C-alpha cells in the first residue's frame, strides 16, 4: 500500500518535507511543494484529509469574513488569500456580512461553532468584547485593514495614502484641489474614508492651501456615485478646482467621465488621482496610489499559515505590532501641472 514514504522517495525529499508539502502545514518552497505533489499524482497517492483531521483535531477549513464580497477591493483581497490557502490544501468558508446585516449572527454564532482552524477578517473593526470572545476559541486570527486588540493585524496607513495623493498634486503646482471621499463608516468598520480625507486635509494645511468646504464632497465607492456627485462640483466654470483627490480609483474614473461630459480635458484642465490601482485605471491613464490589494490577501494567508504551522498557540507570547504594508504613487497621464491660464474669477 502506498504511503508518504513512497512519495518522499519519488520526490527526493524527506518524509517530513513530503508531509508538509501535501498537508499545507509548515514552510515548504513552492518548487518543492510542486515536485512532491507531482510525485504523489504520478504514484496515485491521495492524502486522506478525514484521517488527518481525526489525528490532528483540525478541520482544514479557514473562515474569511468580509463586509461586502461584491466590491472590488474585498474581492481582490479574497483572490489573493484564496490562492495561498487552496495551494496549502485548505477549504474556505466565506462569511459576507452584507454591510451590517449578518454581523451579529456571524460573530456570535457561526464563528463560535469550532469548525474552523483559523479566521481572516477584512476591514472589520472588533471591540474588546468581540475580540476576547473570538480569541477564546484558541485558533489564530489575522486582521486586514486595521489594528484589532490581541489579533495579528496587517494594514496600510490610510492617513498617509490621503496625504500622498494630495502631495502629488501639490508637487505639480496645483493650489485649487478638491476631494471626493467616501461616506462616513459606522463604528463597526475601520475609518478608511475619514483617514484618507484627513490625510488630504493635512497635506493642504501643510502647504498653506485653502480648503473650501464645497470642494470636499461625499460619495459611495462607485463610478456612478462619484460621476453624479462631482458633476455639480465641476459644473460651475467660475468656481472650479484644477485637481481632485479621490478616495478610490472607481470614484476617480467617475470624475474623469463627468469631466469629459462637461467638455473638460484631463489632465489639461483637470488633474485626477485615485487610490487602489484598479485594473480599469490603466485604460483611463489614471494616476493612483497603489496599496497592493491582492498582496494584502496573500500576506494575510501566509501569516495565518505560519501561525497554523506553529506547535501550539501560546497566549503568553505577545503579538507583534501591527504590520504596516507598503503603498506607492503610480503616475500616469491623468495628472499634470495646472494650466497657465488662470480662472479669471478665482481669488
């Protein structure tokens, strides 16, 4: 009867390495994992996950909690983490809060049923009580998007993102810069919109530039929402900004489409910058702040897998500080220096 020893011999690795490669537990290089899996396939060897679960007490199932599965950011994070977890031999159970509709049910019931080996939350702000209750399960948790007490957290500096976008426009010489931001989040989620707006405001203040209240508008994170919102902002030729910071690329695309409908040339008459590096940004030549969205999911999955490969979870060991992930400006054709022709009515 074929066993792990035969697979290891065929792949030219130790039995321990072959076991880690097929189980997904522990650190194994991608090339070694592929070699072991190829040897197992050639020999017709199948891992018995049922037997493995009985032996280890694990379900080989990871819970992923999202507020919205149908929005680009969350679906792209999901794509990044799914690839890693499936490659490691784990099933996924997806919990879509649909805003706040299923929040209490998932947190107070589903996640407490002890069917999961670990959980990754995305964009979910947990209070001390919720975090303590979930940590009592004794399984690893990883948070993407912000810091959660007692939970390994991966995040980007949202304030720095807003500031970086505004500073890019300021460096080009723009002084009349508007902001299209997201609506205020509930306390259940990280304050992404607020932080990006405050970053923009900090950059404007540092540069000594005027911040007109009517130039700071709210929209949802969609093309259509921003398109509708910004038309009135751009419709007055005597009181118009020369550049707009947007809290997402989808918003920025809506702004570009609204500008074109009003006969404005981008970037000659209006510079536009977004956040995310959405694939459609390439089509529109959109300058953006890349927050490496798919990589956020990948990094979270690898962090969780590392925790699962540890011999046990020791509550006495302090968790590392939140892991801050990189961001960068990707300059394209939607931003340029402002036109030399001033607005005759602007003071």
